[in-house]
C-alpha cells in the first residue's frame, strides 16, 4: 500500500513483466558474452553463444523460483 492506495498487480501483468525481464536478461547475457569472451581468448560460435546464454538464463530462472518459494513459504 502506497499513500493509502492499494498497488496490487494483476497476475497477467506480473507474468508479462517476468517474461519481459527474462527476455531482456537473456539478450543482455548473450551480448555480454559476445563482448567479453574474446578478451579471455574464448572462441565461441554464434550458436554456442546462444545456447550458453539459454543455459545461464535457465539456471537464473530456476534459482529465482526457488528463492521465491522460500520467501513465500
């Protein structure tokens, strides 16, 4: 509640926000890999980079789900 006004978010809007955050996070992870890997001498192809970003995103989503489950009981 903020200033006496309920700020409840609908489940549909919450799902939309979660999906948007996941897609943006995936794109950022892949872009970061393309930028950073060459500095460490890692030669990774485009498809491998996309798969690696997907794996990292999956681990992150799973971790967030476990953390959320712990916080909500």
